C-alpha cells in the first residue's frame, strides 16, 4: 500500500504532495514502482495534529482520486474519518475506507456498511492530538486485540462482510517504542481474529528513535520492519518507499515457496 499524504503537515512527507498535480505524479510513480494499492489522505494524523475542515479535506483528496482513476484501475483507499469524505471518495473511484478511529465517529460505521466496500479498522489510544503524551497499557497486545475484536463485531453487526474487514494494530498511535515492538513481535496473534492484517511501520518515530535518524533517513529501518511484519503474518504493508519494499517482500515470498 503506497502512501500519498496530500497534507502540509504529515510527519514524513508533509508539503511534498500538497497540490493535486504533485500528488498525482507521486501516485504514478508509486504505481510504476509496484504498489498494489494506494492510500490517499487529506488530514494529517501525526502526534499533535488537529482536524481539518471538511471542504479542505475534500479539496485535497477527491480531485486526486479522480485523476488517478482516469489513468489506472489500481485500488484506492481513502484515509479519512468523515462520512462525507467517505461517500465522495467512493463516488470518485476509491474502493476502500481506512479509518484510524475504527469507524467510531459520527455515523461512519453505518455509512461504510451502506457503501459496501472493504474497511480498515485501526487501534488508537487517545486522539492524534493527545495519543503520544503518556500511553499506558497493562497488556498492550491483549488490549489492542480485544479492541479490534470488538470493532470487528461492530462492523459485522452493521452488515459489513467478514471478508471486507482489515485490522491495523496502529503502530505509533498511542504507543511507546516498547508497545510497538511488543505488537510487532506478537503480530501473528492478530491473524487469529480471522481477518486481514495491515501493518503501518514505514518511517515511524520508533525507527528514528532507535536509529537516531530523521524521517527521510529511515529507509533501512523501515525495510527491516516490513520484512519482519510480512514474515509474522501481515497481509498489507502501508509504506512510503514502494520499490525497495517490493523487492524486500519478493524475497520473503520466495522463501515461503521453498518446501
């Protein structure tokens, strides 16, 4: 899953793709590098970020989705929590809803069920503005797993088919480095929930802290975590650097084919 942030303040690439033309060219590059799907977002969810207005989020995302759809049939995920953006994005050609709130806000769950598309449900402790202030768990793996199990149940109750549900443990969303590493180490346990698992580890702060590297120098750390996540059962990897990650995962797949 290639990441396209159309925001001026995303933690890794904020401002690089903040016009439709720049974001469109980036989308074409990610597709050429081997992305299987694109994740387009118009509202930063980095630690300390604040929500943006509906009109602004629509302006950042819908023209881009339309432009990509004119040149490619690649699946597009809309990274949003606003029901209005979900509707507009699906109408424009997106086919997946990616919700960091796990469809808990407003009537987003009902809208997602009505739109009848795959959904990604993520765990987050707190809000983007507060999540990294002091995240605390008694058992991070059990608590995140229980939360996601409950959100799967809510989605099923709303009428969303089990094969259309994806879960994301939410690396970096209300977690310390130790929490993130424990979740990664236990990633296979999330497959027990019976749905696909997404891992978003690319360029995260945990890599920067461990390696003492800024966001634009975290490629090798990101690749290491992508390989680990794939070997531990992740079905989808949300990444900024598609070409090198695709090469790394091709080697993981080759290993899996050896009898």
